[in-house]
């Protein structure tokens, strides 16, 4: 398993921006596909965005498409989630997850596909 640490959460006003980071401890991070999920109180964990191990392919939930951007810097073992035009409904605990991928273009978006998870970072958007 990979140790993952999220950071960058906080409080923002509606329309504002935040950038989350997910730092991994593994030296072979470039072999891992990474995704972001979020969980609001009383709700199930939901997929947000995914990126392939190469960074060339990304995939987004409809609810964040056009507002959020996932990217990665394999030299820094870090994946980012740039969140713009934030809405109150984006309020949640955000988790990153990583899974070894045998394909440079593969990404995953089911929580059950991931063995490694971070502890989460809270994002709160006020109206």
C-alpha cells in the first residue's frame, strides 16, 4: 500500500478557489493511477476526478467538470486538485486514493478499485 497525505483544504466563499494536494510516500508513484473522492456528512463517498499514471488522461464527475482540474507531478510524488468556482455543495471531506496501474492510460473511478487512501482534508464552502 501507498501512504497518502492530503493537504490544502479549508474554508472558501462561493465562487472562490482552493487547491488540494495529495503527497505519496512510494518511490514508484509514477506507476499509480490516482483519484479524488469526497464525502459529505450523511452521504456516501463519491468520485470527483481521476488521473492516469502518466497524467495524460483525466476523468471528472459531471458535478465538477469545467470547474475542477486534476494534475500530477511525478517528480514530486504529488497529485493536485485545483477547485475553481466553488459552490456550497462542494463542501465535503476530500480523499485521494491510489492504485497501481499496468497501463499508462488507465484511471479508476470506483472506490472499491483502490487499496490506498489518505486521511482526508476538509473543504467548506460558504454561500
